[in-house]
């Protein structure tokens, strides 16, 4: 593999093994299986109840539910129908001058016609050698293409290619109609790219005129909750590009999940508070708009500045002061002890003071901390916010 900064020449399988080990070292789970079906969970398998998100059906029949999905299923290359071409693929029949050009520099190079973009592709290959020949069917080159090829001394052979001659497991020549052979050390072929996008189109993702699924800057598709990265939507993506797109999509997905978590937390807590100015040290002192639902527009920026000055800055109630905390504890402890005393008073009187204190503390402390304190804190927060509003 070439073109991945710091990993030049690494076998692709090693990169994958390293990546998997890194994911697993952070607790990630890798399931080796194909995804045969991907459906929005509201059209769940077997008519099951809607739970939101997506259901994936794996090759072994297992079902996996996910709140968000990143599809990175890549593409495959379709080659021109020339006998022997596929057998030499990725050896001396090459598809990418950026990936493999350096390795065949200054050699006798060929370029096989595969559509009107081939002359421009030959111009890129020309950077690697002074001896480049384009094999092209008769009468397909435009005058302008011909002029540009000749200008850079790219040879033009107008004939059908019928096969390749391989000697000692190495490409020796390109065979033309009529048996003529043109010696070449490597043959570049611009493939036809076929995206593995059926999982995306099955969900209804929008495509462009050429049938490629369209995405936004972070890989978001037209289907809410579904992202895509790499060759499945971008045929030009190399390994480093695909990895970068995956990273951008991952950050956007995380932001989207956090936004959803914030929304559901607000729903659980109750009615949304009105605007409140945060005067704590270090805060930007911004008042949130009463029309702004927190999390609706989660920013993917990690810049502290952009967060501090965001118009959607979160109205928060600070932690209680020492006095407020003491009052809250007293408000919790007093009624708790009263209730315990009323309920168990007679029984407690029969015990020694030490045992009585121990039993009271064992029963009262967990009730106060886990039961009553959060409730009281919530009531206090509402009171503080209401006071701030008025
Ligand atoms: C011969 C050749 C040489 C290349 N050399 C280089 C190079 O030197 N440097 C470079 O940067 N790039 C190179 N590339 C390009 C590189 O391979 C791609 O840029 C890169 O692999 C794209 O990554 P991707 O994750 O988008 O797709 P892929 O790497 O193709 O990964 C997609 C994965 O999804 C899996 N998949 C597909 N459908 C499903 C499904 N339904 N369920 C589960 N899994 C599924 C596939 O099996 C595959 O493992 C080369 C390509 C070729 C063909």
C-alpha cells in the first residue's frame, strides 16, 4: 500500500490487523459478517415494534440494532473484457498512477482505452515515463485529445487489444488484432467503478445522475441517521481519504447522538427552562434564546472558543453553596429520622444508644443520599431558575 503517510509499503492486511487491534483495545467489538439487509427500525424485521434507529440483518441471520449507521462498503472495479487482464490485475496491470506510478517509473508503459476519460488519464501516467503508449479503438479520439496526446509525445496505437503476453510471470507485451505485439512493462487501465451501495439505496438514500449516493461534508446521506464514507460514495478516495472521511463521519455521528441524548434528558426532566444568564467565572455570560432547543444544532467543533461564544450556550444552575448544601441535608435528614423514629420508635428504645445510632445511620444515610437528595436538588434547581427568570 502506498500513499498513506507513515505507512508506505505496508501490506493492506497488516493495516487492517493493526486497526482492528486498536479498536478492540478500546473495547470496540468487531463482528465479521456481511450485512444482507439494513432497514429503518420502524419497518422492523417481522413487523416488530418501532424502536427507532436501524436494524441490520447479518449473513448468519443475526440481527443488530443501531441508533446510527455508517456505511463503508467500498466498491469494485470492472475491467475491460480483454483475456488475461484480470489475472495480471494489481501486478503489472494497474489502475492508479497515484498508487503505483512510482514503482514503474521510466519503464515502457501502456494505457488501455476504457471510455472518453482515458486520454486525460494517460496524461497523468505520462508523468512517470517518457515511453507511454495509448491503446485506443479506431475513430474515437477527438482532434483536441489527439493534439494533446501528440504534444506530450504519448504514442497512439489505434487497434483492438486481444490479449497480453506474459513471460516468466511478467507482462511482456500487449497483443493487438492481427497478432502484432507492442512490448510493455506495465499496462494502466482506468477501471469502471461500481459502488457497493445497495444498503444505502435500499434505505432510500438520494443519488446523483450517475447513480452515486450523495453525501454532505461529514458523509451524511439524505437518510437521517445514515452516514457513508470511502469508496461507496467517493470513487476517488484512497485509503487515507477513506480513513479521513470515516473520522469526519464518526465525529458527526457522535455529535448527533449527544444531541439526541440531550433532547431525551430534557424530556425526562420536564418542561424546558427559560433563558438564564450564567455569571459564573469563565462563562461567556450568554443568555440562551427561549426558542432554542439545546442540542438541536450540536456543533461538531471541538474549539473551546466556539463553544464559549455559542448562542446555544447551556443555561445551567451551579452547584449549591456550603450553606445551601447544609440546608438541603438537614431538610432530608430531619424528616427521614422522624419517619424512622415514628415507625420503629418502640423497637429502637429497647436497644443500646450505640446500636440505635448505627441502625439509624445505616437506614437513613442511603435514603438521604440516593433517595431524597436528588429530588431536593431538582426542586432547588427549578426554584433558582424561576427566580432568575423573574
Ligand atoms: C489493486 C488496487 C490497489 C490499490 N492500491 C492503493 C494504494 O496503494 N494506496 C491507496 O491509498 N489506495 C489504493 N487502492 C485504493 C484502496 O483500495 C481504496 O481507496 C480503499 O480500500 C477504500 O476504502 P473503503 O473502506 O472505502 O473500501 P474497502 O477497502 O473496499 O472496504 C469495504 C469493505 O466493506 C466490505 N463490505 C462490502 N459490502 C458489505 C456488506 N454488505 N456487509 C459487510 N461488509 C461489506 C468489503 O468486503 C470490504 O471489506 C487500491 C485499490 C486497488 C483495487
